[in-house]
C-alpha cells in the first residue's frame, strides 16, 4: 500500500517542529532532549480516535526535508498507547527504496520510544508489540477520511 507522509521531523534531529495541520505552516520549533531515529510525520488524509492524523516513521537514512510530502510503502507498525488510548505509529519506507524492518530498526525505534516515555511526565505511555504490514494497512484504511 502506498501512502503520502507529511514530514514534521527530520531523522537524527533533536528538534520538534509544530505545524498548523490545516495549512502546513510551521508554527514553532522546540529543542527536545531526544534525537528522532528516523524522519517522522503523519499520513495525509487520516484521522484516528484522538482527532490527530496517523503518525508515521519513514525508515530511511536519507535526509528528508521538513514540511515535504513523500510517497511511501507501508512496512508495519508499533503499538503505542497514551493514557490508555491507542496512538500507534506506522513504519514505512520510501517508495524508491527497499529497506527491511529488521531487529536493529525495531530496536532503534523502541529505544527512542522508551526514552520519550520516560522524559514525558504529563501522560502515561505504554509501548506494545511490533505488528506486520497487513495490520498496519488495516489501521490506515480504517483511519482514512473523505475529502
């Protein structure tokens, strides 16, 4: 399944960019004590139970520009829970790359998630299991919004 991902954070960066989701305009950039392991953003034309777009890591070593939209192939997802609510993270690869989501990639994201959760005292987080491409695609289909 091909998806379009709006890139909010570049990989290997310790800045969190905050965007106006309707216009795509950059509102603010704050420094955080973590480094994003991969480019991170959200899947366009999706909405999940918390009213936000479906989050997505793009597994690549390429530097993707903040506020760019990239075409990706779905690869899997991590179960992620915030205050008991599902906030799962889709894992995808660039459409022009063939990257395997192996143990090293999964561990890098898991390590980031664990530190992220430890640094945030304003909510309760829990990391679940890594799920396959088919389960990720079902979530994306269920999260699609009409234009």
